[in-house]
C-alpha cells in the first residue's frame, strides 16, 4: 500500500457516500458513528447545518480508505465557557450582536456523541498519518472555499489524544470540551449494582425511589415513540434552556428520524402523570446503551426527585439489558457522581482562517476552554477498588488509535 495513489472527492449528501463506503471506515456496531445515525442527522433538519463529506480513495483498487463527515454551522465561541465569561459576552452582544459568533466548518457529529467522526478503513490503518494529512489539508481548503471563519475538529477522546494530536498542524488550538462520564452497573463481588453500594448510599437511593413512588408518576420504555416527538423535543428544550453549557438545538424531526430510521436500536424512557409525559430520555442501543438526551417538566423536579429517579431508572435499564458500561454524557457531574461515575476528558481542535484572529484567540484559551477538574473521590461501594477497576475498563481504547 506504500505506493498507493489517493484521490479526494467532496459530496454533499450521505446517499452519495453510500452505506458500503461508510461501513468500510466506521464499525457497524458503533451506533453513534454509524451510517444509520448519520441518516438521522440529515433527516433532522437541524438549524444552520449543511453537510459535506470528504471521500479519500485508493485508485489502484477503487477503495475508500478515509471518510471525513463535515458540516457548516454558526457557533458561539462561549458555548463551553464558564458562566462568568458567558455573562460578560452577553453584555457585549447587546451592542455587537455577532461578537464571538463565527461561521465554522466542522468535522464531527452535529450532536454531542462525545467522540470524533473520522473514518479510516482498518486495512489502511498503518497509512493513517498520510490519510489524515491529506484529509486535513482538504478540510482546510474546503473551509476557505466556503469562506468560513473557523475550522473545528470535534470531539477527541482522551484515550486517543496522544496519537491524534500528532496529526494536527501547529496552527490548531487544542482546548478542553466538557468531559464525558461513565457508570458501571454490573455485578461486583456477586452483588447487583444497587446492592453493591454501601448501606448509607443505598438508603439514599431508596429514599429517592420512595419519593417518586408517592407521586403516582410511572416510567415506561416505549419502542415506537414517533408520535411523542413534539412532546419529547419540548421537554428536551426545557433542559437545554436551563443548561449553562449549550451545544446543538434539536428538532422534533430528530426524534421522529431516530424512531423511524434506527428502529429497535432506539427507544424512549418516558415518565407519565396519567396520560401526560413529564420527562423523557432518548436511548440509543448499540454494543453499549447510550442515553443521549434528557427532557423534563421542571415543576415536577422537587416533589418527585425527578432527575435522580431518571438516572436511577436509566441505570436499572442498562443493567437489565446487560449493558454494564453506560456513557452518561457531558453535564450534571455532581449529581451523577452519586452513582459512581468516572470522567474522560474530551478535546476540540480549532483554527481561525485569519492568522491574526487565530493568534488572538490563543491568548484567551483558558477562558474559552477551561480545564475541568477531576471529581472528588467518594467511597460509595462496599468494594470501591473493584468498582474502579471496572470503570477503568470503560476508558480503555476500543478501537485502534491513529498511527503516531
């Protein structure tokens, strides 16, 4: 393969890529990076998102060796900044509405999957240096052709960082994104998840369960949830509007598409009061269970302990499915720490196409991309070390790293 001739082609739809070429570069069982999930993104009609796909082919065998899904987007540079920075920028935007808002060309997923979306054919993994170099050169050139102010590579897991960052030019700024979180819900020393907790913490969880039971609310796992898409989206927007960290903004079409395209690989955990839905969690099932979006009616938050009960019910569902490693995402770390989580850092790489702006933004890296501190140690389980060992397995590389 050393003498292979590579060519590049840009297309504007997933259909032009083709499922066969996609699956040559992304494992089918990695559901959040799958062809079907990308179909969901396209069908979701996300605001201000326009897709582009870079295919890299080995012309000697007419084989796709690399795939770079990208999209155009208008973003705010303060999306992951501390609240104080966001408040200060909000004041400036009263006079200059577009301050720190940029038109960007992004490679990655338009939703928060907590992983990159860079596909390399496994047969060509030893050529990843060359393939990535070509991909990022084309990526930069395309952004300039589209007259974008910034390029963004999202999101790089800590476990792959060392091998990945060697592929980036020095002009890229590498900053921390909010970390993702994992829980382990399998047996420890022959005890199931809830019974592995020390007595005081198990009693606290039972207290939340009893509080919920007294309200008359009930949980249901709904496989065909398309008819609830509007309600689910409205509940999700409630949470988004309360959040200090705002990423993408979903649409009802996203939930409909997840239901129709993913089929049995998607479901909704819904909380009912009578016939009314008051909370929801969208669940995507691949080799792991991924609860990816939460929504709730905040008037039920205190009386029912709704948020904690949603976490408990999700973890029980994962345990029932035998999906013992659960990724819980990028928010509410303190609340989730009550259930024995660990964090994995995530990173984004950004570069302004204007050299002066790129130099200036690097001066404010720590304000715009603050480093996240590790969670305080908590002795929640009867055998805390055994639980930590299980969580360490969650952070192990589950695919080959990019060649360094």
